């Protein structure tokens, strides 16, 4: 594939599976290699893509057939792997969260600047098409200044099958690292201003799931706007009700399946839970690619309040509540999930390559 970005994959887990359709469909991307600790995942990758499956991370990073990497490993590994990739001369797309400390985020940023390479954090719901459309409306000034964003999401996150590190805050587990990264990215993109302050409370309300499962935060911005962010992953209320019973990944949801996550988890031993999580990853024979979602991905109920209108985001489009009229602007269903973040990353890498020719 001439002039394609030769992409190496670090971590063949669930994140990779969700992003794979967009990678495979992009003619600018060649899946050129992968590293994962699981032999069966490496072998499947080599068979499916005819590309090398590396036994070590360094072998991938210093391979001449790799231009860029997509890091989709556990959170605690992001910083060191991203920095190593940048120092090896690779562009980096790293899953959220960027890292588990602000100091490590700064280290990654410095490494990207020193290397002169592209660094993108994602996929995140800040790239969702309805978020981008709403952000463009806000930036246009059509409805006056943005004043407030209300964002809330109530899910069953804490009661889905988890690996041990996903419930260990010291290792990047819990909803602050896994979910707040989405919500903060969404509101920052919508407001389009630098953040001036953050006040938040996070808590663990269930000792059987030993990490933060809920938070609420107030974020203020330099020009005076404010955003309230609320998230609970304790599998009680389901805020997908507020967006037409469409799930986070864009699929229709059956509200009669209430309580399913807690009921299923109650039947699993600790080892069963780990194995149930593993069954959703790449390289497991029983796991097939998901069918395309009919709606855009989303991250809960979001309203943007401007001087002359409130904008409500949904997986199908934008509802605009003006001074005297109400309007709905539909957004075409997605051709592929996560296409937007791949567009941004690949476009940036190829543009930088042209500059350096």
C-alpha cells in the first residue's frame, strides 16, 4: 500500500477491536505489525493482516516497517509506552486516559515536542460527530456566547466484567480514569476555551468493587462558562433513557433488560470475571467483529446553554431550543465507528510527513 501510514498496534484488546473497522476501511492506513502479551492474539493478527507480530515491545518500536503506533494497553502502561514510542521516532495515538498522573502527561507532551511527532489521545467521545457539530455551532456565535454545559451519565460500568487493575485506582482503574476522560474531553471541545478551575468529588460506594464508581465535578472556563459533570457507574438508573434508549456505542437498547449486569456478575467467580473480560478481546476464537451500529456513539445526556439557545446532543443529531422556535438537525448515521479520531491522527501524520519531504 504505497504512501500509507504503517501502523503498529500495541495491545490487541477490546479497544483495538472497537477501532479496527475504521482502521481497516482507511486506505491511508496499513496495519504493519502488532505487539501483545497473548500469543493467540499475535498469531491471529499475523494471519489476518499478513504483518509481523512482535514478541517484544522494543522489536516493534525499532522496526523500520512501523511509522506510527496505536497504544491500547492498560492505563498504567500508557506513559512509558508512549514516551518509548516517541523516542523511537514514531507518531503516537494513545487511548484515553493519556496517563495516570499529570506529571506523566507532561512527560509525554515533552517527548512528542522533542521528537517532532504527532500525539493524539483517543478515541474519546469528544470525537463523536454530534459533539463536533455542536462545537462548530457554538464556535460560530450563532446563538451568542456559551454559558453552561450540563453533562450526566448513569451506567452499569462498575458491574461489567473487569480485570483486577480496572478496579485498582492506583493502577488507573475506576471511573475517573476510564470515564471522566471522555466527559471532560466532550465539554472542553464544546466550550472551546481553556479551563480555569476544577472542583470535584469522587467516591466508592460499594466495597465489592474497590475503586471510585461515581463523581461529580464543576469545571469553569476562562471566558466565564461553566460545566457540571456527573457520572455514576453503579448500575441503578440508566441515563440512556434520556437519549432514546440508545447505548453508548450506538446500538439500540432494550430497557426490559434492566439489572442484567449485576445479575450476571453475581454468578461469576473472580477468575470467571477475568475470563469473561478476555472473551471480548481480539484473538479469542468466539469473538467476531461487531455489526455496524445504526447510530452515533455518545456519552450520556448533554445540553449546551448559550445566550439565545440550548443545544441538546443525541446519537441522531442536535435539538436546538431557541428563543421562539425549536429545531432538530439530524446527523447522518455513522459509516464507521471512531472514524473521526483516525481521520485526525492519520491526517496529522501524513501532513507532517509531507512537510519533512
